[in-house]
């Protein structure tokens, strides 16, 4: 959050101690906050219109299936879900008899809408924020939306060990605000598959070094910020305070600027005494120059910012890509040593480390499902069937990610394939909704049909995992999307 | 198959048919039960059987002996003593035929530097123990068409391989249909227009036993083996790789003029229903290859559009770079993009087998056919359907019941 509101403006601490200025700063920062994290542009469903999806088989994911249930959408949110929900007068009623109602699907790891990194512009590292590379007007987002995929977790770059910052975005409407721009720090313990990239040990060492350097740098930067704040505080002490600006006439202020610091201090002391105040004013230490800022290192700074300051644990959610079991081991050690919240994205290695992953309370994402490569160097091609089923059986709540661009729209078919390989149907639905939301830390907003969550809902003509089924109605924030448009 | 084997096989077939017939009428012949080979026999009762050519038999009884289907019938009773595997609510279909693959083919052998390599034999380059074959079998594929890569105008001869239960393969037809390519990349090394018209120029000259010439340039050398192979080619089925509708038209005209019966392979760049109608109007079968999740919606709609225009459509994974699991995914994608469910099973069984010129014994559950059979807990084209039983060459390669028991 601080990167959106107070980004780059040093010394927030001491300034905040002045109530007036704090208010002014807050007011100035508010529009920026709203733009960064808010709901603009305003969704069509947020105008108070009520939609009632009546009589369908409701699969809320968070609770038991309702054979004939009602889902009520109001103000862009889910207002009620149940078997006996009263439909308010004036609501738009959609008869869902024979249809299946589910939450919008979430691809837990893909690249849809990401502008490819320009190789000529240098290698992206930790400073590669997926949200910066996201093109919300990419028309393929719309095709995914019409297949019932309402949100995507974009895992930034997969090529470098420091993979930047992942984000969560809606697939519509075009240009909609992100759902979470700092979903997770991405660390590629293994690069895509087993082929390419540096050897595992080298990558691990690089990640550890970078994390340590980022944490050290955090200490260094915090120290500098504090020194700078002290310097600013003292400098401000000889400048007119906000109080003085408000109290004194412009003429007096103008004159006051010509006073020497000693004259001003004397005047202040007299004034404050006359106002009957306890004087909090101390003589400035008067440092001659501001403290020197630490050197510029966008990569480390980005990693430092992404790791957060400890007050925001969600910012330490870390997506560790680890395909083989050795990678998973390394990822879990890194997470433990640096107190990160691990989300391990991978494949075959996850199956062989289910106990360790469970002990570490790790989230898992089964990724690259859309990969059809048969390359013998690709770990994806060497995965054996039934991975998701094995992870679900170990109670790891696996999320499914296509890892692709166009493949994201066929998320339900990849989930279907996991069903064919033994994943129970309810787990398959959870894997592309609630568990996917949990993997990105956005489960409070979406992933199940619960009152208060975003109105991202899909009405399917039949089984959502059927090749012959299709999305009849798709709602994003309570507003219906035209599924007929192609 | 060695010739000495045939009388023994024929005898076994007769005996097995008789045994099965007896079993159906009532009474189990003692000799049948004593025969150690009887353990390879299999009697299946299937809730729904897609025969492969579009027909559906409900409550089907299928008797398999010595690697062949010896009886298929609806209903019927089986006397006690005959072990019947019953899948009352399951849906069965022939084993999938992936008509265009290069699994097991060595990359170097599949690609030759000259334009006409009709004497290449895919079977010669095939590794019957290639690791991908196991994965193909796991995905329900029991028959592979081994088709030389489309980098030459005359690519060579395809082969047909059947998968064994151990994940290896046996070559069923060593010298299969001739394969051509009218795609631009097939011409990249030659001084002719890199278009289908260029391919026609090269091929028509070769059919007449001469090398093509361009103005002023000397003729490219043409190997005698290549010429001899093309000279004797005057009839029969062939495959031709094409991407676009125009390439399809030129290819079909050229090959038909020679008396050949082409099947189009590839067809990934058919732009919309109009072009699909133009291709269908050529009246030749179509095999759409390499459908994948990253394809545009236009490409994914090609099978449906060709089918709607009246063509017979098969699907194939198509390339060495595609995983063997892709065929089932391609089928699901084709259905999700409009291919009617009724056309789904033929697209990966009988139509695919027909492309390989092997329509009689493969891609169908019919008396006399190689016993390749899949049993699912749902429709074969649904990606969520779980495979319950895989029979390849008459033997059980996968049995979910046995796996679950473990």
C-alpha cells in the first residue's frame, strides 16, 4: 500500500505526527489509492440492480450443493445464496432450471494478457511486476471470460530466478482494475520444466543471496529513512509549521522567512507562551546536509518492497516455482529460512513431497496444465497422470493453473482431465475457484458463492467440465457479460 | 506376420469362435477352460458401445480371442462359468487411432535434404520402444499412424503400429500409404515457387520420370530410387499435408490426375466456413492435426466447419512436439468448438484408420478386427470421463479395477 500512496515521498512518520498535515496528505493520496486498488471503472452491476438466478443446481464450493437453489446478486456482490432465498420485487429473474451455477473460474497461474517482455529492453528481474505488463484490453481476455474464467493469477516472468510480483486480475470488463496488484513475490526455484536455466543449486543460492540482500537493504533503507526524517523534522522546525501557516497572516509569514533561526525561535517561544501552551519545541541539532540515500538498485528495491515490512504478512506470500522434488525441497527451505508464506507451483515434485508441503502449510498450484509439449527435456511431459488427485488426497487443496495464454480459456477442460485421472468433481471445481483464490490470497473477495463476495458467477448449460457444455450466463461483479459475442 | 503362423492362427480363431458361440448358447467346452491360452480371452458386456463408424450398440457383448474380436452382439445371455467383465453403465469405443504422429521416429531420418524422398520408410526409423508410446497408450491410443514429416514434397511411406500392453509397439503395416506435402515449407530448398503450385510442378515432372527445370538453371539431381518409387505409383490412397484451402485444391487436383486417392492432413489454416466448404467440396477425407489449447478459436473451429460442410473429419496429434495426451484434449476441444458429439468417436477411430488405408481391421469394434477397445465411465469425447479398461491387441493394458485394488 505504501508504494501506492506514499511512494518515494520520504519521511512519512514525523509528518504524520502533525494532524493537519496528515489530513492534507491523506486527502491528496486518496485518489491515488482509489485508482490503484479501488473498483474503478464502475461496474454495471454496482448500480443497485438485483439479479436472481433461480432454480439451478447451485455449487457454492464453500458448502454443499443445492439441487435447486437461488443466487442473488446485488450491487456487484453476491447478496444471498440458498434454497429458500426470497427474490425481491423488481429483480431480474433468470430461470436456471437444468443449469449449473458456479463461482467464476480462476486460473491460478497463467500469462493471458501479459505483454511479452521485450528482450531488447533488458532482462526483467524482481522489479518485473506482472500488473505493469498486463494489458486489460487484450481481446483474448474476453474469450476466456465467455468460457467462464473470470479471474487470472498472473505470475510475472518465469525465466529469471527473481520473477517479480504476481497479480490477480479480472478478465473483464476491458480495462477493469486489478483485484490484487501485489498477490505474491515470485521466485523461480526451477525455471520452466527441467530444461534450461541455471543449475538448481546455483538458482537456489541466487535466490537466497537476493533475499538476504533485500532484507539487509530494508534495514539500510529504514535507517536512512529514519535519519532523513530526523533531518526533515529539524529542518521543518525552523520553517513555518502548518499551524503557523494557518494562524499567521501572509505578510507576517513572508517577513518571518527573513528572520534568522535564532530570531524565529525567540518569536516562537514567546508566541507559544502567550498561547498558554507547553512548549514542545527543542533546539535543532541543525544537521548540515541530508543523509545520503542508499544507492539505486531497482531489482533489490523491488524485492524489498515486495517482501513488505512485516506489518503486512500477505505481501510476503511467495510463489515458488519448483517442478522437481529437489526444487520443492529448496523452495520449502527458503520459505522457512526467510519466514515466507509459501505457495509452491509445480508438478511431479509436489506429488513426492506432499508430507513436507503439508507440514510447511504450503499452498500448492499444479501448473503448466496447458502445456502439450512432448519435449523429452520438459518435466511437464514427464509428469505422470493423477497429479491433482494425489495432491487433493493429501489435503493440500491444489489450485490449477494452465500456465498458458490461450489455454486459460480452456481451464475447465484441464480440470476435467484431472477428474478423468481421479480427482473428485467437487475438488476439481474447488481447484479452479476457491483453492485458486486461496493460493493468491484473494479468497475473501472471490472463489465461492458466499454473501459479500464479488458477483462473479457462471451459469452453465450442464456439467461445467463437459466438452459439450457451455456458459449460458457469465456475471462479473454482478454485471452480465455477452457470451454470444465472439 | 510370418506366413507359418497363419494356419495356427486361423485354427485358433475358428476354435475360439466356436467356443464363444457355445458359451453364448449354453455350456462351456472343457477344452476351452483347459487351454492355457484361454487366459488371454476376454468377454465384455458393455452398457454402450460406439462401434467406431458412428453406430451405437446398447448392452453389447464383445468376445475377444487371440487378439481379434470374434463376436459383437446386442443383448444375449452368457451361461455361468464364462467369466464376463461387465461394465453396465460404461461407454466403450474402439481404441483411439492417432493417424498422424512421428512418435519414435528419429528426427534426422524423417527429414531429408532433397525435395523428393518417396523411398523413405517411416517404419525404418521407428523405435518400437520409444518412451512416448507408453504415454500414448495411457491416453487411450492403441494404434499409431507413423507419417513422415511434411518437409519434402514426396515425404515417403507411412506405417501403422499397434501398441502392446508393455508400452512398446508392433509394426502392423511396414509400407503404408505414400505421403506428400503441398505446404510451402516442403519447397524451401528448391528453385521453384514455394507454393502448392511449385509442389505440383515438381511432382508432375517426377511422375513423368524427369526432374523439373527452371529457366536457364540446370536440373536438380534426382535420385533413381526416388524416380522409380514415384513411377510405379499409379493408384491407391495417399496422404497429403496441406495447411490452406488453396494448397488442398492444388494437391487434390495433382494427385487425382495421377489416379491417386488423397486424404488431406493438417488443414490448420482454413479460414472460416466458406473455405471449409471449398475444401469439403473436393470430396476427400480430412485429418485435422495438432489442435491444442493455444490455438485460435478459428483453428479450433476447423473440424466443426469441415464436418458441417459434409467432409469426413479425423483428428490427429500430428507432430513430434505434441505430447501423446494431446489427442484426447484435441477431441474435447473440437467438440467444445462445435464438432457434433456423434462425429467425435469416428474422428479418432474409423475415420483416422481409413486415412491410413487400414479401414478393415482398425478403428472399429467388429468381427475380425484387431481387438482394441476402451471402456470409459462416460462419453469418450468428454475429457472428464475416466478410463476404466484399455484393451490393445486383445490384451488388457490398463484396468482401473485392478489399479484401485492396489
